[in-house]
C-alpha cells in the first residue's frame, strides 16, 4: 500500500521536470557549444586572418609578414609578403594590422593592407601579387592613405570589402585614454571613424557618391560612421551583408555594434560622449537620440578588450548558422549572439576557451578560425556536443508549485 502511494505521488515528477526543461522560461539556453581545434602553430603574433577567394588562408603577423596557410594547416616556407622594413610594431597596438583582398583578386591581383609606418603614422596601401601566386611583389606598393597618429595606441587597423565593393577602414581615436582630443566626435579627422572608399576609381581612390557626408562643410568625405574608440575587428555577414563592429571600451565595458546592410551610413556610435550605453564625457555632446548604441555590451573584470568575430555561414555546423562569434582578449571568454532583423537574441556564453585571441577569420567556405597572439597558434572553431537546456529559476519555482499541488491532492 505504501509502495503504491509513493508511486502515485511521485510518478509525475519526471514528467514535470522534463516539461520545464523543454520550456525553461526566459533562460534562452543555447543548444550549441564550440571548441577550438589547433589548425597550425609556430607563428609570431598573428593579428589578422582572411582568404583570397581560394582554399588558402592568409595570416598577418604583427611585425610585417603575411604567411600562407594551406588547407591542411601547413605553413608555406616563404612569406607571401615581407614589409618588416617599413612597419613599426614597437607598440603593443602598432604593426601590420589589416589585410583585405580585392573582390576581383583572381583577375587583378590586388590586395590592401593597413599598417603603422616607421614614424608611427597609419598607412593604407595596395600591393600586387607576383607571377608566383604564393608571393607578393613588395615593390608594388601604391599609397592610398596616410595620416598622423598622436599616440601609439588605438590605431584600429582592420579593413574589409563590403558587399557594395567598397573598402571599409576601421580607425581608432588616436590613443592615450579618454580620447583627450575628442577625435571620435570630430568630423574633420579620420580618427575614431569607419571610412568608406572606392579603390576602383580616382587617384589614388574615389569617394562613393552616396557616402553620408559628401559635400558637408567641415566633414571629411571618406567618413562612413563615427564615434568609435578602438574598433578591433569589423566583419560583414556574407549572407545578409550586415556590418558588425567590435569596439574596445575604456573603464566600464566592451561593446558590439551592428549596422544593417540597408544603412546609408552616418551612424554616430557615441564615443567619447558614451562608453557603450554609459555616459562618459558629455562636453559638447548631443541628446541621446542622436547616437546609435551597441546591440550588446559586457562589463569589465575579468574582461577588458573585445575581439570582434564573424557570423558563421559555413556548412559543416548548421546549428551555428547565424551566430556572430566573438571573444574577450584578456579573459578568454567566447560568446555568440544572433540577430533577428531588429534586435539581438540567443546570447550564448561559451566560457573560457583561449586568452589573447587577437583576431577571427573565415575561409572561402565560411568556416571560422581564431588566432592566439601570444601562442602563435591558429585554431579552427568547431561545434561540439549539444548542451542540454538548463532549468531556469522561474521554471524551478513553477515545478515546485506543481509538485506541491500534486502532493496535496494525494493527502
């Protein structure tokens, strides 16, 4: 009798637990997990990673070298490009910082780099591939842009071609701390901005006619967006064309900004008036409605510096599709988030996977990679086993109430 009563009272408990695991309230538990698999080692301060429209990966070393990784992970014995003779990498945030291949690289052989020169100024220039497809012509440099950097830090440095065929250039606010020259909000300087130029017209480049500030007095025509502190990695979603911007914070936290593919530019991301959504220095600032705030931010300690990533659009891991994956340089934490067309959802923290991740990259197929600056290692990002959704607090409370009601009816 006692055994039958116990059985009747508790037989529903596993069913109830399963119900609240399947419907876990507002926990937004993720069904994906990732890990880093070593792809290659032995590099020196890898700082950027991209492809040229084929199976090769090109990895930038901060001192001024670009090396080729074959699809097997082996490193070509000779560097693709060596410009260590003109690159200043003495500062922690100086060096050869960005690489982008022309959308028609297979035809014209052009690629573009962003580096700090021997005087510490920023240079954006074009090079050409040599007769050997695994070697560039180091004497083919054509200068596009050059401008002064007041301090050694906050150079930004990333460059990327958008789906519109224009070259986007991410530039930091010029350094020190707190943007003492207010460059982020100054429309007469490239510092603290994203630029957009046409490398297929003009000499040495053209201004897209639809750039948002063309013809505006006191504002540089090249500016596409402003109000950035130190954008450390930008990327375009190869499916939607949306632009993702990771901006390194000052005292409070790190931020992820998002720009729709239909944007006409001109966004002001707030720095130095705001650090993320937190007011920082309101001198000369406008009302909050004139700034575009981040779609995601996280606080410092133990975190300190965001490294922007990519939206996964590969085919090997369908469950990762649409996840924008990024990391914190200091803590080694990895996250992902998804965009539903109007807001962020399904934010997932993967935990500590690797510290000092300086960059992410994707191959021609959309598979993602990450590079450890201090380890000299390139990792491949892989999906691991699915994570069982966790029971939310609200789900736990409801479960206990439900069980209590069952027990009371049996008394």
